[in-house]
């Protein structure tokens, strides 16, 4: 929660002491740029040299002066991330380097952000420790570095740099990536203004106003990772993140209420605090309470099967969905050599993927190249992950029923969730008999999506 106006601890006073001033008496009473308490603890980086009198701090001057601390903190961060990565790679998703990178950067970044916020509450509780304020700043900046790497690895390993695919739904409760995206510009702004020279240039008031945005960035981040795939958090690395998050939110709320009760909050502080609390409640309701109520209401009043919908298929679709909610699915990411650069390919027929049970986008085509036939998915292809997805060439132009694949031929497991991919058609197949491409969930026998093929 937003801190009170008068008592915000300022960043790393002992790192960049521009001029001598009395030591802070209570948490956060030292304005930016003032020195540490007179007898810094041995763990704190000593301020080796004062900043140029009267002039602005140069960028990273504080970090340069306390380079030993910076090195130690970097080593700690690398070890922390390394443990997260090893746990993913060896234990949770053995051998999946991409997934392990995506998740370890995410968990390390989000845990560092949570620890940074926890430390604010700790400084208020133990005012003497405010001299370690620079630790909070380092956690925030390193957390941001990890989250940038998380973003880059999601693009590299999950989205194939298809940025529009991030916006497949504009409802953040359906597509929680949007919460992550909303947090990014806020964290970017906070990261570039988290150095002494920025505090110096902006002045305390502006700096403080900008840094209140952290509560919004954090709110978006927490809803991003709670909603995107809750099953990912049900392991010790996730429990650590959840515990740190609960402490950060609880600590901030506690101090917000205390400062409001003690009438030490500014009007802006109260307004921001109340808004943030309201947003937590509204997002919590929309993200968790409303869906739980809906799910609870469903068995009491089962919807009659829609006319034309096979009830057995409906049951299998629901079983598949329950399986997907409870289990981590391996992300298919195989490619065949040469599928990106066919020489002189000729498209004979093509069509757009249609949604059946999941939203699938892009083009499929029947293509001839090098004397062979292929089903080729275009660069625009994108589908959510599902269990045991298989590609078929099917005769019916609208293969919406599961029986339709009975007459089709299997081309292979779906090799990637996005982007161009080519599936060779066996030589003895008469392609003129096939009028659609189907993606089918083999494990639950559920049609996933199909693309009707029209001659071009
Ligand atoms: C920049 C935009 C972002 C994108 C595109 C993005 C994307 C994703 C995706 C696709 C996943 C699911 C990964 C999987 O299923 O393996 C994920 C998970 C996660 N993300 Fe993000 N994210 C973004 C920003 C953030 C931010 C700002 C945070 C937190 C500070 C964050 C923290 C997490 C966490 C903790 C997980 C769960 C990892 C796990 O439990 O294994 N992400 N993100």
C-alpha cells in the first residue's frame, strides 16, 4: 500500500551523501541524498567519497562507489536464479530449457519484487535498519532485469516473437499476459528512475509520486502470475513466491492502515492507497470469486445439452479442460530441417483455421514443393497448448465431429503452437480427395480446430 507522505524512507541515503546532515531518526525521515546514520553497520557499503558538491550525481555514481556490494548482490542474484532454473530443469520439466528459462526468470523476478516490497515494511518496523535501504533498490532493479529476461524468453520459446498473438483476447482475466504487459511500462519507469541521479534531477516530490506507481505494477504482476497458470505455482518455488507476496501485501496494508489511523498520511497517499485496495478487491472478485461462484452454481443447474451437440463429446471436452487446468502440458517445439525454405513451392489449396473448442488462428495450405506434397501452416498460425495434439488431413470440408478424423490420415504430432510448419504427406496419398486439415486432441478424442481447404 502507498506509504505516508512524510515518512517515506528514501533510497540508499548512505550510497550518495552529497552533503553532511544529521542522521535519520525514524524510518524514512532522511530525504534523498542525505548521509547514513553516523555508525553504519559493517554490512553496509561505506560511503567512500562524497559526491561533487553542489552538482548532480552522475548516473550509477552510487553503484560505482559501492561496487563491492554490487558484485556481492549480483552473485547472490545469480545463485538464486540458478537454483530456480535447476529446480525447473531437473525436477519439474526435465530437459525443457525454454520452459525452465521462462519460469525461472519469472519466479526469480517476481520473488525479488515481493522481497523489495517486504523490505519497506521491515524498515518501518525496525527503523534502525533503514540504512540498508539500498538493498531494496537492488532487489527492485535486479527483479526488473529478471522480468525483462522472462519477457524475452516467453517471446523466444512460447510466442515466436509474434507480438500480436499476445493480444488474442483483450480480457485480462481470459488472457492474463495483458496484466504482465500492463506492469512492464511501470517497472521500466521505476527502474530508470531508481538511481541517485534520477532522485537528484526529479526532486523528491516528483520522484515519490512516480514511485507510488509500484503498487499498481505489483498488483498487475500478482494477478498475472496467479491467473496465467495457477498449477505452475504448486511447488516449493511457487510457495516461496506466494509466501513473499502475502508478506509484501500484508505488510504494506498494515503500515498503510497504521499511518492513516495516526493521521500521518497525505491526501494523495490515502487516495492512492484506497484505489489500490479497491483494485485488489475488484480484480480478486473477477479473477477468483466470480469464476468459483459460476463453477459452484453449474452442477445445481446443469445446462441442457445444446441441440446438435453430442453429450459424450461434451463430457470429453470437459474432461480435457479439467486435465489442462490440473496438469502442465509439454510445449511442442519440434521443427523439420528445411521446412522454412522450400524452393519453388506451389499452393494448390488453402483456408483459415476455424475455432472448435479453442481459439486457433492462421492459414493452412496444401502445398507442392520439391516434387512432394505438404500441409503447410502459415507464419500467422497460433493455437493454445493442448494435450496430445495431432495433425490430420481430412476429406470432409467441415470436420467438426470426432468421427471425421476416422476417414483422415495422420500427418504427425503438432510440432509447434505458432508459426510456419510443414507436414509431409505420404507419397501414396491422393491429395485431391482431402478438403480440410484438422488438429485433433488424440488423448481425449476431441476435435480442436480445422481449416477447410479451397482451391486457389
Ligand atoms: C511482459 C509481459 C509478460 C509476458 C508476455 C509474460 C508471459 C508469461 C507466460 C506466457 C507465462 C506462462 C509460462 C508457462 O506457462 O510456462 C508467464 C508466467 C509467469 N509470469 Fe509472466 N509475462 C510477462 C510479465 C510478467 C511480469 C511483469 C511478472 C512479475 C513481476 C511475471 C511473472 C510471471 C510468473 C511468476 C509466472 C509463473 C511462472 C511459474 O510459476 O512457473 N510475468 N508469464
